[in-house]
C-alpha cells in the first residue's frame, strides 16, 4: 500500500463519519491522573472479546458501581475474571499509574496488567498515548497482502504521510471494519488476478502468486494491440488462465466493434471475453451501445461474456440487471456495493516489469479458474477424463467411459485450456 492509496482510504473513512476518531488518534496524550489511567485500562478489558456497542453499555454500569465504592465482581459482570481484573485495577490505580509513568517499555508494562494479553497490550498502549500499531486480524491481513508486517506497514505509511503510526493503524482498521477494505479477500489466494494492456514479466508474475490475467486485445473498430497474441501465448505458457478485453469507443458503432473484437481476439472455446465500457475523453457509452455490443458478440461467439467499468458508471446504466453478464467492477476506494464477479481494487501497479491492475475474484480458486474458462486439469489419458473436460467446455455429453459418436463429435470441435484435445487410445 502506497501513500496515495492510504489517503484514498483515509478520506473514505472521514466521509463515513469518523473524522473525530482520526483526530483523536493524532492528538491522544498519556493520562494525567490515576482515574484516567484506570479508565483506559478498564475500557480495553471490557472490549476484549466484546462488541464495542455492548462494551459501551456495560462501561456505564461499571462506573456506576465504582463511583458508589461497590465491587464490579458479583454485580455487573458476575464473578468473571474480567470483573475481578477491573476491581483490581481500580483498587490499585494510584500505584499502577505511577509505575506506568516510570516504565521505559510501556507496552511491556501494559502486558503485565490483569486481563491484558499479547494483542490487547497494543490496544491499551495506543490508548495510553504510545505511538504504535495493534496487530489485529485486519491489519495482519492487509500487511500480509502488502508483503510486510503490521508494524513495518504502519511505520512506513507514517513516515510517508506525516500521520502517527497509531493513526495509520486506526485508519486501516476502521476501513476494514466498515467494508471499505475487505481484508479477508485481500488475503484470499483468488485475489491473484491482474489485467494488463502491455507485456510484463510473466515468470515473475507467476512467482508472485498471480494465477490469471486479462489482456487487452482491441479498441474501437480498427485497433488491435500489437502485443496481444504474443502476451496471450506467453501467459498461457507460464501456466496462467487467460481472458481478453475490448475497450469500447463511442466513435464507431458498437456492433462493428464487437465483430472486430471477435475476429482479432480469436479466443479458445470457453475463454471469457470482456467488454470494457467507461467514460472516456468526455464521451460516455450509452446502455444501448453496451447491449448492442454484447448481443452482437453473443451471436458471433459462444464464449461467456463479462462487462467491466467503474462502479459509478455501471450503476448508472443498471448493469447489474443485464441478464447473463457477470460484472468486473472498478472501485479503488471500497468494495463495490453492486454484485460483482471480479473487483479491480487498485490500479497502475508496477510489480512485474510492466504496469498491471490487481483484482480480487468473488469466489473460490476453483470457481475463478472456471470463470476464466480454465477448468482444473482433467486426466485426458482416459475416456472419462476426456468427457469430463468436454463437459467443462460446455458440451452436453455423458461421462460413461465409452468413446461414442457424441464424444467424437465434441472432440472434433473443442479446445481445452487453449489447446486442441488429443483423444486417448480407444
């Protein structure tokens, strides 16, 4: 994650109504009294394993007990270990506060307190004014996706942006909490899909965990990418699942562009074909243009079709209601609110010797490969394996293990993962 992406996420968090939280993280100071110190410790104890909203309700009841001089244990939280820890902290708050002020390693001091664990010690340290990051599950996932540790991720972004480490931590956590960033999907191996318009280092991409690629083939009714065929061949040879896309222009008819794309892309039988429709140079494709392209392409090819575009544009044309067309949605700020098969969550990265856009597939790896038309390898040395692969390519035959007329007819036409079928010995 670079500083530009961080600022996008931060602004989204602010727009969602959490500017006050960010301001607090930037200005938080160590407690000045023993009561304030104890209050922060008690709050972190309450939050442990409990939703924030519920912790707020219980917090009020806890303070009512403490102000009356009554123990929490047996009155608010029953006879739990939490209740005992809160009573201990409150009773010893004066001595504990002085120890905190003298402590050189305040994170280690936080860990020494009752009911404070290896993760919650970071939460408490932050609340006590220490500039650090709490390595919770969201931050761990985001850091892993970026190839680093939570501490290094937050420290690096803090140096680049001028925000405190604790602020960076808060922004990323809140973004994940709100769904602006989906940390679970960032760590999902099915997120290793890229799209490109020019060659990259395919071996480096595979080594980096990329499993599939979408390559620009054509644009308008006269342009074909001069590197499309060589890139497709190289990507396939590297073991990647491959799809192609066409960039729609409003300067020529959509049906003419569909025929151009169909002819130039020349995809394998079950390979996905994608229309890239988006506002460009002041021109916005109409829904009628999109539908004309899709219907023309359907008549020309049996391949599965998807539609790509910015979420705002796709929403404006009602793309989610187009029958039989999966959406590939671009939103570099937050997870799309409309149904999607593929999510382009950031663009213009330079990891593999070129420029690529990373994407996340909304499903399992098996589903992703099937979506690309690259079903898991079947054993083509047997009749049943051959029939299984043919069924995966869309042929209506049975897996009976016999090489009959139906299997033979399908075999004469089909390709499998971009290659011709070779029948086994019969």
